[in-house]
């Protein structure tokens, strides 16, 4: 590369915003992976009936979009996950923060929280289906229960990690425990709570999809399960891609929230 060409390349990099450059690189990486996949299928290096193929996935997605099935299923699963996420994460964060005010209650509940956190929450899904039925409420309940435990433990730990010097300062100034909680503990624990939000995006989607696996006739979970039974791997990949899109949208909303809070 000549000096002029190198200078032109440097100028182009400066003119292109970093966000746009990263986005283009991400799209290029995706294009390379899909092209390699398609080539491997075309040359029979891997079996199409085991992995599907990108061209078939795009064709299947076009059909599902045209008949409205993909949008309907994606909207339903997104609603179940978002509703469960909001209920579980907000309630769990509130409980976790409140436990700082009641250390005796926190000590009593600690082994139960540890046990529930270690328990695969998916094991509760059959019980929840029995209690709430096979409708949308059971999927929301599964997502809410899974996210609730994570939020409680994370918020409680965040409250415990607040700078002890600030707490001592508030007490030396005569502040009550309640006022210290509002003025110091809650703001100090917010980064932990936002971290729980990020973790719970995946957990909420797991809860919604598992509920659809067990008892449903619609939603992305049902679509993926049914397509897998029929060995329609292209449809399976379409459902997975749609779940990833929902997850990215939820993460994007959390990023916006985090920028608004500006810890």
C-alpha cells in the first residue's frame, strides 16, 4: 500500500463513525459465516438434513413472514417474556433492597433463597402449568419466577456492597435507617440491579419458551419444538433467529435505561 493509499484509508476511518464501522464489521462477519455455511452444504461437506442451509432459512422466513405466523409467534413470546421480566425483576429487586432494612429476615430467608437459586426453575414449570393453566398466564408466571429469584439475590448483594463509609457518615449525621436506605443504599445498589436486568433477559425468554414447549399451540417455543419434531431445521433456525432478535431488542431497552440513569 502506497503512502497516498494509506493516508486515504486513515481519512476514511476518521470520517466513518465508530458505531457505523462496528456495525458494518458485524454484518460482514455474519455474511462470511452464512456464506461458509452455504458453501459447506453445497459441496456436501456437512449434511443439509442435520444443519439446514441459509438459503432455505431465508426462504422459510419469507413464507412465515408472508403468512403472518412468524410475527404472531414472535409478538406472543416477546409479550410473555417482557411481562414476566418486568414482574419478576421489579418485584425481586424491591424485595432484595428491602431485606437490607430487615437483617434478621434476610438471615432467616438466606438458606431458602440459596436453595431456590440453585434449583433448576424449569423443574417448576409443570406445577405452574397445573396452577395457571395452558394459557399465556402460565408462561408469564414461569418467566416471573425465574427472574424474581435472580433479582432478589442480586439486589440484596448490591445493597450489602454499598460503601460502608457512606453509611457510617449518614448515621453520624443522625440519619435514620430508612433515610440511609433511600439516600445511599438504593442509589448504590442500582448498578447491581441493572446487571440483574441484563441477566434476566435471557432467563425471561427461557421461561417463556419452556412454557411454550410444555403446553402451547403458538409462540416461538412451540414453533421451534414442532419444527424440530418434523425435522424442519430451516424453521427451527428461523425461530432461533427471531428469539435472538427479541433478546437484542430487550437488551437495547436496558441500554437506554442505563444511559438515562447514568450511575
